[in-house]
C-alpha cells in the first residue's frame, strides 16, 4: 500500500496534543474551477497533511457558486459555504495569482460571507493559513492580499505562508506535490495552523469585544423598555 504522504519524514513531525471534544475543524478554499486547478491540488495536499496532524477537513468546491448578490442567500451553494464557515475552527485559503491579484473565483467566496449571521459571527476568532500558486516566478501579491482580507474578516492569520512559483512543475502525473523545499513549506504551514487552532479555539474571550458587548447591552435595554410600554 502506498503511503499517503510519501514525501513526509514522519520522524520529524511534532504532532500537537489534542484537547477538546473533537478534532480541529479546518475548511479549505481554493480559487479556480479549472479541471486541473493547482490551487485545488494545493489544498488537497494540505488536507492530507492536516488530517495526518489530527484535524478534520472539508474542501469547498466553488464550481456553481453564483456571483455575490446575483442569487438569493438560500441558493444551495451559498448555504453550503455558509454552513462550512460556521462549522470550521480554522481555514486554509489558496488562490492562483491572476493579473497580480487573487482570482475572482476566490474573492467571490469570501464576498458571500457576512461578518454576522444573526448572532453568529462566522469567521471571527478563527485561525487562517494563506497560500498562493503562481504561473510564473514567485510572487507574494496574493498572500499579502489574503492576509488583509483575513484581518478584515476578523481572523487570526498565522505567521507562516506558502507561495509556489511555476506550480505546473511542482505536481506529478498523479496530481501529487513533488518533494522539494516548497513542499516542506506547506508542511510547515499546516503544522503551524493546527497548533494555533488548538491554542485559540477554546479562547472566545480573545475576541470578546467591548464595543459588541455595549451594543448587545443597549439592544437588550431597548427591548426591555419596549415591553414595558
């Protein structure tokens, strides 16, 4: 039987100690609907590593997701995405670089996600790892943009990141990433993501904001006053 991670030296892996009622829940998003999408191949490779480190993973397929505001919120693909957002405790975002920026396919996924769904904030306080694939020389445009986007979505973006130049050379005929320093960086990023997710997932107090508590208290006062009228 072929080892699922043939390029990984498992003797050097530091598997984080698991605490809590379930495995860390990691959602992976990619930014291309091509038949052979290298951003998809990257997140599939990342998912294998995450599962080796003890996480539960789900990959969202953006094919069929309508443009933001071009369909109602109850569209099946939109609902699938929002449910996965709420399910996750950490996320991996990987986009190809298109015209020096993240792809429209990737950005559309984030643009469907509001900062709040009722009383639930679907991304606030979750961990995030960012990656990009390049058709040419190495660039960091996309990972830099994804960091800004993750911060806007109130997420904890981990320090490490991955940018893969000439991605078409980094995967074999079986669509597995070849052994290289670039692969080792992906291992670094996924290992770090699991560690940070375990560290932060039981700390909701870290994103318990004064302004939001004040807003909630004022709303409660308004409701009480309305009942007494």
